[in-house]
């Protein structure tokens, strides 16, 4: 509920927080992949997180 309120109060900041969360998740998965290269699913998940962070960045630019 807090994030929903935050989207109404300050949409750009809400997108920024989510973008940073997605980017951090991507970086975490990439680090994990360095130690577990056999886990190909993690590479897909990492790419998905990176894609989401880029989409959020574009959304921020559209509403700013």
C-alpha cells in the first residue's frame, strides 16, 4: 500500500526507487552467476531485471 500511495504522491521518485531495486537485483544475480555459471536460469532472470530497470527509466523520463 505504501508504494501505491507513493506513486500518487511522487511518481518519479516511486519509479526511481523501483528502478534502483531492479538494478540491484540484476547486479546481485550477475554476482551469483560468477560463482554458479551452470545456473542458466539466473542469467535469464538477471536480463529480465535489467530490462525492467530500463523500462522504468523510460517511464520516468516520460512523466518527468
